């Protein structure tokens, strides 16, 4: 079902992470398929993941600037926390000792602070959700600190079904990290409380058509395609986790799916439209500290990552 031109774009001489996920998610190749297994083995040896890991320090962290290392969260978006999020997206796991070292450092750092990612006092959705999703993809789902994070995310859900990364009585589309973390958990591993939170969270996003707040307002950056997202929301991100959670056939996805199809290029691909931070001038999320955009692909050119995710979404939604 995948046109030959797109097959070549996603499979030939591309990043092994994209190649592996294309074979798995778009072409239904089984785990035993030689091409899929070859691509999986190359992740971390070649391509984007290898380049990121090539900059890792022996202790497990990434240096940031002026020779300084050891700070795992700042500066955004090049410190260890942010690089690990991307590596998890690309398919790295705890089987690689480089991932184990970095994961242990990040977990220990949050534990020393007693908050943030482990469901303790002062936890917040952005950090906790990203941590839970990343560690689950690495293979740490059964670890107590990851389980504690998921339990906290369930309890942090607002009465309207959403989440918010800042103090608020209501949720916002920007508080997406809990739903994306739940989507990383295999269905048989989801406790009843998590499944109820997923269903309520799905209603929150579907009622808003993935594009607007409860008052009907829309925000331009949410309607543009980005990667990495870090902790920012956009409609393709929402489509990915909602269709991944099994809501691909809900008619309320139509506006977002229609928008996605309108953004398709004549050659069948999609492009990244902005790098983060992509913010409106009056956005309260403007960071107060220096930051450094993290870039895998150029804006405006055919993007293998955006094309992979868009096709995966359309396939789950029955449009491919």
C-alpha cells in the first residue's frame, strides 16, 4: 500500500531508526524479518542515534557548553534529559550500556531532588510524563520509580480529563505528556486506573478536536509540525498518541486528519514547519534562561521523521 517513491524515501540509505519503524509500523514486517532485524541492530551504530551517542561523556551525561557537563536538565534542549527523550523515540533501549549509564544518572538526579519525575512533592506533568515515557521505551517499565511516576500521572489528572504543567484547575492541550506516556505502555500492562485515565484524557482531546482549547480558541504553533517536541504540543503529536491508544476511528479526529492531509507535499512527504521553541509573542511559556534548539532535520524540506509519523497516523485512522 506504500507507494514506491515513499518506500525508497523511508528505506533506502536512511536513518536505521526510520527504516526499522517503517518496516514495523507501515509494512508489517515481523520481528524475525531479516531487514527489520538488521535495521534494529544498526540503531545506535549509525544515523541520528549514533551521532547523539557519539557526543556522550564516559560518565553517561552530555556536555552542554563551555566544557561544562553534569547538569542533566539545563540548558534546554541539549542537556542529557532532552537527548534521552530523542534516543527513546529513535528506538534505543537499556540493552545498550550507554543508555543504562545515562538513565541511571537521570533517575538518581531526580531522586536526590525528591521531586519532578518520580511522583514526589513538587512533581509536574511535563517532566514526569516525559520521564515515564522515555524510561518505558528504554525498557524500565517495571522499575518502581517508573511505576510511581505513572501512578502520579493518573492522580494528577484534572476534573475535566486533561492535565496542566502549571498550577491550574483545568487541563490544556499542552499538557500532553501523560497521554503520550500511557501510549508507550503495552495494553496488557495498563492497570484499570490508567485505562480510565486514558479514556477520560481521550475525551478531553477529542472534544477539542486536537486543535482548540475549551473556549474554542486556537493557537497557531499547535497547527504546525515539529520535531523534537520536547514539552510542546502540536496536532501531529496528538494524532500519534491518540491513534496509538486506539482512537483512530473516532470521527472527532477528522479536522486534525484533514489538516494533516492538506500539509502533504506533492511528492507524498511532509516537512517540518518549525523548530522549537515555536511560540507566539504573548505566550507565557517563553523561557527565561538561554536555550539551544536541538535539530535532526531542516525546516521546509522533506522530513523522514514527519513523514513516518504522518503515514503511521493515517494508517491507524484508516486513511492509508
